[in-house]
C-alpha cells in the first residue's frame, strides 16, 4: 500500500511521506483489505453489496472540498485487478483478471449512481461534519 501511494506522492510532499510511515496508515490499509473481503462475501447478496459499496463511496466522496472524487475508485478497481493479475501470475486477458475488473467497475458504477442521486443536503452535511472516513473499531 505504501508503494502505491508513494507513486502518487513523489513530488517532495514531506507531510505525505510522514503520513505513510504512521501506524494509522497501516491500519487504514487493513481497513481497505477488510472492506474488499466484505464486498466479496456479499457477492450473493446484491442489495447488501450495493449498500456496502455506496457507504464506502459516501465515506470518501464529498467529505470536504479537498476530498477524492469517484474516479479514484474506478482507478482503484482497475489497479486491484492488475494487482490480482500480478500476484497470481496471470495474463492481462485472463478471465479471472477481466472478471475482477468488471466486478469492481460495475459495483463502483452502481454505487456512484446512488451517491449522485442523493440530495445536495447530504453533501452539505458531510462538508460541515468532516468526520474520518475509515476507522478500525
């Protein structure tokens, strides 16, 4: 996870470099992996799967004016299928790689529709609240 973020933050951003070394970053990485595990476990429960992905998007997108946008998740989904390809030593056009890419893209697209259909009051409430997006309880 640190290697992936270093690729995007190699512009001499010392604050980001310090963040990457904190235990909270390792904890967040664990939350990401547990979230993926949760999504996979809900594959046969489409309503809960969509609700969970929507909650993940809502906890990140529109949190405040400097937050990431939904395109980050599309890139993450594609990067995840590439990661699966590399870890399992598969070809880029292997059926498993393509299924992961399609799964993540479709799930994010469906959740994005729900997020964008929500009222702007939800976005305004999130801007005012500024709560952490990911926690380990």
